[in-house]
């Protein structure tokens, strides 16, 4: 059998294993399949290469260009999934597990690509929040911006998800414009190495954007600066050791931690046997105990059920677990494969013994279970093991000891407040799920347990068909948690990108803020174009280009015609006495939507031209009523420009309606698609 040589990619070169290399065994057979590690890596050279080559190349790209890069990478990896599947079986993962790790990782990268295109500007500066007026007349303003850190992100990943664990960190890092050095766990680094090779060989990434350490980091963490980030996934003990590095503390290096935690799932008091919620609860717990052989940072470690239902849960869950076929993950009949290594198997058994000091094992015997197609002694196989803790209030180990495998403990609660108390005894977790159809129970948990958990997952008969599951972190939502879970956040859409950027408060004149943010702000210079802006193409329009329309008088006939035509006969428009009794109106007033229609009539260019469609209004506000006889006019200004595809881009216009005395009547943003 050929032993794979798992290389590192450092400063543009592949480096084979060398001094200090470790052997890696198959989780299924126990045979050595690979070796990885090299104590002679030039870690300072890697950092310099990332900072001086990768960083500048990425920062030259706009957010949209980086998003396109991520999309291209995800499509490229999608064409090579089978090769990663075939190799990943050696980690003990089944085909279903591959879909979570490999397909899930690719999907996460694709979603970040989409969010980059849709939610971030086609520029180099991300505007964080609204403009703040810091002076009476608006000549001195404030704005928060985010710009890429000028260092490197060091990603230290766990063994359980060698692809997803890398890509869910890499996607927001690259989208931010920061290069990454990836260090996977050695036990499964051969999968990560294949994925990295695929990305590098594609030619999609600029030089220096991605490097790989297969093995130890050496003293790399001692060489980090304020511009660098460490993003870690793994145990609480290892996280504490790493974040306590004196150089990380001294230099205030950002440290994002996602740690293993004592996640729980709560069966609501309304979810009695026979209800859809009870059946859903059993299915979710069984799935979380057996997926990836329980090696998930989000797996359910504590099962919290109403005391009268504890025995029913034990029986139903045991019956479902008994149908779990354990074996060689390559077999189609296998439903749970092996743990990643025999070392991990020993660790799980040790932790299960600790839990056993306070709880009784009611299902699963590690000394007596069947394994299909493999040797249970040579491979890292274990059966699902369910424990019952009869006195969770007095127990401590079931709330602070995690067996990172197919092990979970059930405990009973007296009422909802007691269930919340038990859930919070984990001292911070990535996720807690509550299976209930009772909205009052959900509200109590949100208020009582939200502060202790990074994610609260509620599910019931209404959402169960489309829900993604207790243990599925989604790129749209934050992944992380307080306390034991590490106190960090990953993913969460653009929130995850900001971890690799610096938020800076800028202050200055409207023109200064508009120039920095590539977005016109009120008070900034207005430009008069050579022709009506709706006759000008996307590439010709300038930010700040403004059209001021001719005025129009609003008459009582206009108001009554609009009311009759639309059916909007609200009393403020049609009943003088009632309108006068309203503290907001002096009498009958024009409809707000009548004013918007008049505004469009004032600024629109009727002839065919580059404006393709009006796609919406944002931030509409009415400031002052318009009465019959008032005159209105419109100011239309190009606020920002965003490319959408090869044919057209989005123009965001700042629109104001003013009366004859120049007082503001209404304000909004108009979105149009304009041809290039």
C-alpha cells in the first residue's frame, strides 16, 4: 500500500513532509495511509509572502471581483467532489457525511459569493451603518467604514470537517481581501490538501492568497501582529492555550474561537408521545448522535425532556438507535462510520467513563456491538451510547464533560424555567434546540437561554419539512457562542467578513465622506449633467449628478381624482373636519402616493433609453403634509452605482420632494437598472 506524502504549500512552493512528520492511519482499518508535517517550514517566509504578495493582490480587487472569484472556486470544486469523496472515506465518514462536509463547504463558499455581490459594494470600502450628522448645518459628518486588514489570517481547523471547516473560514476571509494560511488537523489533513491543490491548480486565486500547513505551525503565532487574525476551531483546552500566547496578547491579535460545547436539545412540555413534535425530537437527536459518528461541534450532548416523558424518550430513542448500521463507510448500508482515529476513540471512552460517574448507560455497549465490513478492534468504531442522569441538578460532569463522539445524556426537567436552567448549565454553547409548538415556551427560552447560546433552533410541525436541522450551521447565520463555546462568531453573512476588516470612524465634510465611500451623501457637491440623466448610460453617469425638476402645483381636483381612481378615500384626504381633528394635518392633504406619482412624472424621461427598469424604493419617509395649492419639485441625485451583470448595473438615486418654501416633504432612494 502506497503511503501518501501530504505536503504543505508555503511561499508558492509545495513542501514534502520532513523532520517531525507524523503518520496518519485509516479510521476504518487502522493501517498507516499517509505522513504529514515538516519542522523546517519557513513560517516567517510564509507570513511575508501572504502580507507582501497575497494581501496587495487581493486588496486590488473590489468586493464584487472577490465574490466572482469565490463563485468560480465553488464551481471548480463542485466538478471534483467525487475525488474528495473517495479519499474522505478513510476518515470514517459515510457518503451522507461527505454531503455535509464537502458539499456543505462548497455551498457555503457559493453563498458568500452571492452575498458579496448582493450585499457589498463594487468597491474597496464597506460602509457600516448610516451617515451621522455631527453639526447643525450638516457640513461635518461621520461614517463608519470597514477596510481589509493588511496582514494574514491563520486558520486552525478541527479534524471533523476537513473541507467545510476550511471553506467556511476561507470564504469570508478572501471576500474581505485578506490572505489565509490554513492549518488543518493532521488526522484528516490529506482531504484538506486535496481541496487546496484543486483551488491552487485552478489558477483562480492570486499568488499568496492561500497557503497550507500540513502538520505543526511551529512558532508562527509568535510572529503575528495587530493586522493578523487567528481563527480557531477545536477544544476549549487548546483554544485557551493558543489565545494565551503572550505575543497574541501583547499585540492584541484578533482571536476568533469556535469551541466544542455541551449543546442541548429540549423537548417542549407540549410535545407528548404521539405528537409530531415528539417524533421530530427523537429523529433529530438520533441523527445528531450518529452523523459523523457524533464528531460535530454542534452535536446534541444533553437531551432535556419533561420528567414524565424521560422513559418514553429513552425507549423511542433506543429503538431508533438500534437500527443504526455501523460499518465500513464505503458500504451503502452503513449509517454510521468510524471515529477519525483510535486515539479519538480512546478519548471518547475516557470521557464516557467520566459521564458514567453521574449517569447510567441505558443504550450502547462499547464492548459488544456489530460492525459491518470492518474489524471493530482495528478500526475506530464505537456504538451510539445513551446515558440517563437522574439528578441533573446535583450533577456537574454531564454539564462540563464532552465525549466528542456518539454519546449523549438524557435528563428530566420539572417546568420550563427548570429546563432553561439546565440548558444554561453548559456555560455557553453553539446551539440549543427546542422542539415545541407552544409559542409561549419559545418566547421564554429566547429570553431565558439566548444569552447562553450562539444559536437557538426552534422546530415543530409547521417548519419541520423545510428546516435544516439542529446541527447545521448556515452561512447566513452566525456560528459561535459565548463562554465555553469560545465567545466568537463565524459566518453570519457579511458579519463574518467583518472579522477580517478594521472598522474605522471617519469624520469630515460631505465631499470627503462621499469620496471615501464612493457614495453621494446629502450636502456633497452636486454635478449638473450634459443631458437628462435617464438618457445617459450607466458608465456615463457620475456619482453626484443631479437633476432639479420644474415645480408642479397640487390641487384639490388632483386629490379627489386620485382618491376616486385608487379607492384610497382615507379621511385625511377627503374629510375636512376629520382631518382638522388629526394633530398631524392642518386639513385635507394630498396622498403620499399621489406625491410619489407626481414626483415620477416630474423627473421621468418618457422616451426609450438606457433605463431598463425601476426595481424599488428604499427608505421612504414623509416629513410634511402637502395641502391643495402647494407647489412641489424634485431633486434627483445619483447616490451610488453597482454593476449587476454584463448588460446593466444598478443606479441608486437619492430623491427629495420639497415645497415652495424649500422645506422637505418626502425623501427616498430610487433603484433603477441602467444599461452600460
